[in-house]
C-alpha cells in the first residue's frame, strides 16, 4: 500500500511563527503537491514539485515556501504564520505523467492564533 | 484558478436513490479523475477516465466524459449512507512544462437513511 504521511494531524501555532509541515511518501513518485482546503473554495494548489530540488508555484503561493531535498520528502513552510493561513493542508503524490491516481496524506488541520 | 467546477455544491438524497454530480472544466485535458473525501480526511481516488474514453464503470460508479462540452458526470447508483462524503473532480494541467492536478470545489453529498 502506498503511504503518504503528514507529520501532524492537528497543529496550533501563534501568529508570526515559522511553521513546517512535512510530507513523506514511500512510492518513489516524482510529483508531490501541497494544497490547502477551505470551505467553499475546494482544494487550491500552493506549490508542487516534479523532482528533487525542483519546485513550481501553484495558484496561491504567497506566504509559503517549499523544500524538496530528498525525493520522498516535501516540506511546506509558512515563513511567518498569519491567521488567514488557518486551514486544512493536504499533501499528495503521483507518478509522471499524471495519468494515474494521486495519493493523499490524511491532512493537517492548522490553526494560527 | 480552479479548472474543474462541480455542480451542485450540495446534494441530499434518500438512501437507495441515485446521485449524480457534474464537473465542468476549461482547458484541454489528458484525463479526468474523481475523488472522494470523508469529513476531515484526505482524498481517496475513485476513478480515472481518459480523454479518449466516453464512459467508465467501477462497481456502483459510472463516469461519463464529454470533451466537446468539457464536462463530466459521476453517477452513484443505489446510494448508501456510507456514500455520504464530498466528491471532487480533478484534471491534469501543465504549467511551465510540469504536470499538476487541479481540483474543483467539490460536491457535498448527504445520503439520508
């Protein structure tokens, strides 16, 4: 079974903190994605990566950065957390090309206070 | 920007009835996928249909694709209470030469016993 593991299910951070969300996959997939999910807005792509050390901005990259030092690990970084970044964050992985299914982690519910 | 848009946003039916959800998208695709999300969890892949296919079945699921109208539908037959979830369509897109997966806003399906 493919496993996509996100480091935390629930996280509470203070405004201004630097926050790291980690995602690890065990399927040797090239593609990895970070989405945020908000009510009524569906899943919005923040960043994605198609190879080690490669990254591309998605639709809403502002306030975020990413790191992919190893193929199996894709980190999302909130440089200075703000309350409007309170959300559900979902990591996904998939093969290249994306003509097969993507696999999701269980999600991280982040609350910024 | 969102590629796929689901319709309706919410659907409530009685157990045993059929549920139909629609998805429209804007640009050319190689494939379209449907995912399911139970409350507060990650997404699970249901079915993938390629651009050269018109219909696909998987158990109680039936997916159609009309590339001329840029639309797809997901039919769940003989619905069960356990089908209560949110359903998302996703299309493959290319940005700066890299493939990504773009999701719609989802349809919230409630099956009443």
